C-alpha cells in the first residue's frame, strides 16, 4: 500500500501542475509489472469498480476473510481459483478492512478530477454530503468549505442536505399515499446505496415496498445539470458505495465523480488550502430534517416530522424501525421477508451510526454525531415543508406543487426492478 500511496501523491501533484501526462509516462516505465494495475486505477478510475484489487491476491488456499464477510458476492474466484473483485461489488468496504495483505483499496477518483480543475475549462460543482459537519475540523462551517472548494478551482458548492429536504417531502407524500391500513409499510430508498443494493440483490421480493425515489446525491446532481447542462458534478462524502451508485445504468447521468472525505482532505492539502482559515461564503439553507440524514434514524425522524406537518390529522401515524449497519440490515430484511414487522416505515443504514460511520470518514462516529446534531439545531426550519429555499428550487426545476413530486416522470423518480 505504501507504493500505491506514493504513486497517488506523485500523480496528484503532477495533475495540479499540468504535468500529468509526462509524469504518468515516466511511472509506466518505472513501475514493476505487478504494480501496473494500481497505477492504471489512479489514471483511469472509470475502468474500475468501487473497490480496486491493486495486485493478485496472495492468500493461502481456503476461504478468505474478505470472501467470507462479503454480503453481495463481490468477492469471487476466477477459473484458476484466485480471488477477484467481481462486478457485483456494492462498495461496502468491509473487504478492504479484512484484507491482511493490503491488496484491496477504495477507488481513487481524484487524479483526473484534479487535472480537470487545473485546466479551468468546465464549471465543476462540489456536492457535499450532510455528513460533512466537523469532518474538516470543528471550525469549518459550510460557508468556509464553499470558499475552500472555490479556491481549489470548483465553480461552487451545493449542500446535498437541500436535496435530502426535497426527498423528505417526496417520501412523506409517498407514505401518506401508501399507508392506508395497519398492514401497509414502505422501505425508504432515500440515501444508503448499500441498503438499496441489499434489497435489490438479496431481497427482491420486497422491492414493491420501496418508493420510486432517487437518492439525495442523484437528486442534487440531476438538478445541477438541469439548470447548468454543461456542469461537471462531484459528490463528496464518507462513502465508497456512492462510487458504485453513481455508475448504475439508470442514474449514471447525475454524478461525474465521487470523492471521499479523505480524498477531499488530500485535495485541499496539495492545493495548500486550510478550510478553517477561509472566509465565510454562505448560500444554501437546508432544514433540520435534511441535515440529520447523516445519522441512523435521521431519515425516519425527518419524514415523520414532515408527514405530521403536511397531514396533522392523519389517523395512522408513522412508526419507524431502523437497522444500524449492514449486518443488522440483513437481519431486519430477513425478518420482514418472513412477515415479522411492527412498523410502517423501514430505514436501513449500511454503516454503523449512519453515513457518519462511513469507511472514509475523518473523525470518530460519536464526535461526528455531536457535530451533526449541533448543525441540525442551527437550522432555521424544522421541516422542508417550511423551507422557502427548497420551494424556490422546486419552482426553478418546474415543480408547481408539492404533489407534483409524485408524478411518475420527473428527475427524482427511480423505478426499482
């Protein structure tokens, strides 16, 4: 892994200084054959899935930890019996933690993006996940982070929490329409790609209970491209699985690059930018509901408060059940498949703690949760139904009423199969 890190830093510096091509050619001639795949993954991440096998596996015969723990059949054996990362990989990242020989790594999208930023030819938008609060130090506000991205060459920064607000409205309307008796239930599709992948790949009989909604990431990317068709969109969060989600065939139009928080910290470092020292540049105004998407239970809380706001006299209240971590998600889905359910709104988070527990977070989960709670408390609106900024965005996108979010032909719709 040390050589991989060294190559990454060398290429990143070269991309920043418009010397990527010559540096890449030099490395291709110098790097030994067994490291060429790792080099290629840095230069051409579009050729690779969310988890990259840097070199051939050297594990002894018998079932390896990565193979044993993968819930998605993402680790398989080729015709010669060697372990490989398959196209079924959902990007949960558990195999990276399990790999004792350090031949697995999360895909790095940073090098070609840095080259694009250095060229200054295309407007590039940073889309920052709700989990950002506290990740780049407790002094870094959304406004300071926006200034940091602009200093790095981005055209602007959008808080994905604003689009979590929009999806909260949509999920609340879906709930209000779908839940008509005590036996009805829906399974939120809003944010976690591991949760969605687990349902699609392993519990497909439950798909009819999944509302046809894209994630806030996809909603944000599509909205930017609707308003600015020439824009390049970059999602930034703690999640490797988002790199897989962004490539899915029916939604690949939304997001061009996915960076982790750790990749983003490296971007700022190579650019000589300290976000904590940047001036404030406030713009987005998400509600409390959108900001708490980053923690387990946040989606349920946001949708529940919005349902109550939109239909205060509803006879059947929202009763939520959550699973925290991919193993708990699997257990809960198995029970639901058996008919053992005591809730009407089901939320799953693939990482312990929610997005704040993602594999590429920078700070500990408990610390991140405290930052998220404080950021949520500072919101001027409790629900998206009261957020004038959300309503303004919807009008700009052509939605004349909240109910039009349920129309079966709009940018926030996704049909699960």
